C-alpha cells in the first residue's frame, strides 16, 4: 500500500513539475520570438527579468553581456546616492562674508559658495538677493568672490563628446550652476512675412548676446536653429532660419560659473544694491567673525525626480559629486571619488567592479560598460531597501503618463504598469525598471539594445516585451 501511494505521489508530482517547467519555457520563449521578429539582424540585445515578489529569475538573454548603458547609468548613480545615510540632505548655495553690515553697507567681501545645485534657477537667484535686502544691505563695500573650489576644474565628464556642445543636454559643469547652464530661446513669428521673428530668451543675463537672423514664414531660409560660436567659446547666440509658428530652442552657455556670477551682479543692480561690477575666484575661508548672509536649498528628492523623469545629465553629475563629497568628507574632490563609491556598491550587491567600466554619473560617456544582469541587481537592491525604493520608484517615468515614457505604451497592457528609466544615444537604446504583472507580481527588468541605428525600432521592441510581460 505504501508503495502504491509513493508511486502515485511521484507520478502526479512529476507531472505537476513538468507542467510548470513546460509552461515556463513556453511562456518566456515568447520573448525569444519577439527577438527573432522585431530585432534587426545587425543589432544586439541583452535582457534580464527577475520576479521580485517570488524572488527568482524569470528570463535572461545575453544577460551578462557588456553593453553601453547610456542614461541607465543614472540608475546606478541614483541608487548609490540614496543608499547613503546623508541621502536626505539638501543641496546648498550660500552667501558668506567675513565682514559685517554697518548701517546699510557690508564692510567686507562677499563670497558666493557653490554646492553644485543642478536645479538652481532664477527663483533661487532672486531669493539670495532678497535675503541680502532683508538684512538691510544696500552697499557691498568689499570685493565679490566666487568659490567653486569643491570641484576640480574639469567641466565635462570623462569620454563626453566635444562636438555635442552647444547642446543643452551637455552643460559646462561647475559648483555654481544657473538655469542648468543653458538658455531657452523662444521665437514668435512677426505679423509680416519676411520680417525677423520676435526673440525672447530666458533667463535674462548680460553674459550673452543675441544675434537674430530669423525670418517669418520664409521656407527657403531653412529650419529654425539656435547655436553659438562654440569653437571660440563665444556666447553670442546665433538664431536663424524660418519661423512659421512659436518655436523653442535651447543652447548651452560657455563657463557656467561666469554665467552664474554675471547674472548675480545683474540681479544685485536690478534691486538697487551697489556692488562692484566685477568678480574674482577665491575659496572662502571662514574666520571667527564669518557669517552666512543667505542660503538657498534644493531638496534631494527634487534633484532625483528630474534625474529620472527627464533623464537630466547635469543632475547625474551633481549626484556623483555629492556621493564623493559625502564619502570622503573632503572639500576638494573629483569625479573619481564618486565613481569609487559606485564601484563599492557594485561589490556590495555581489559583483566584481573590475568586470565593468564606469566613467561618469549620467551615461553620456562612451566609456561606460554594464550588463543587464548588473542593472537588474541594482534594482533588486533598491527594492530590498524600503527607504530607497519608496523614494526611487515614484521618480521613474510611468508608461504612457510622464517623463521620457509619456508617449510610449499608451494603449497596451503595459500602460501605467511599467515604471522605468530610458537610456539612449546613437545606436544605443535601453530601458530598465519595474513592471507589474497580471498576477500582481512586481518584476525588475533591463533591456539593452546595442548597435541599432533606428531608435524607433528599439523602442517598439522594448514596448512589445513590456506589454507581453504585463499580459
């Protein structure tokens, strides 16, 4: 009798196990079919999918193969920054002086101390000036200095392309950033055909000049274009081409710190504060009588949200600097200090840092090489720490809703169910994040398309995989 029961148990147990295996193989072989059908022959892809709810791997295809991550690098930077005890501290830009305000005059020098705030804008600039006014400061008798000593003087990341300037997505890095080191140009058609369009630039600053060569509704003038003489490091904004309707362009500005300081002096003058019309660079050294006259703070969560939702390169580099600064406790640091901390995190989650290459914090560098498996393991680590996951997950673009995924997966099963980071530049297109399956399970995934010249084809393939997962 015992033998019969054992045989029956073994038979049905075996059948159950085989069904499960066959179902799993048939299920996920559908991704193999998608690869065969939707992936161009000349390109490659690496995929890793992990069920976080069941705590088991679901699918892998060249999951260990090294690929250029593009902006998926921001996931590693952001998660490393969130894992630090100091992760909730804000970014700060401050005004300091070793002098005192007597009557309405600052008897001493004014220092503008940069903290690499990537979100510092015109509102922040006005706040610093207004705080001076509230202290009854109408005259600055001493000199004005910019302190950018917290970072080395390299204004681009390792491996960044020199000819990507003057694009706004590659700003000149500085501890004193203003308006992301870029100018927004809005061209409005003139009432009369052939006349120059009306140009509005924000933020306003005397640091740049506008050269308007546009014409209204003149197709022969070519497309609307905004550039500058970037080879000569000039900041005369050259705006040209046909303007049919209200059109927007962006251009970066050479020397972000000078852009900040020149605009700061403009704002002082606009508020009637008498100050020197020039500035110099010098580190601030606090003396016993030193006082902080004004402070602007930007919340870490605001920086992280812009980093992920809009794939902001400046925010990635600011976080890399912040990681290095917090880890070393040093005032003067370089990108290598932040990169060393990301490598430590790679080791923490169970990988060997020497098996990968990381060169910057945002993914603009062509020297970065990661694998889908590594990216998924970072996502797994973030999910295992509620203090990290609860801050990371809301910042990721939501399929069909916002950020860099607002126009993707709008009508399929993945709509609203995929929260993921995009990453792309020429011949590279990636997607990694979290997806909610039909059975309620949450999975972490990474899809890294390489050597694919058509971004549209890559996005279509990734969307098909995500829709299949969510179905």
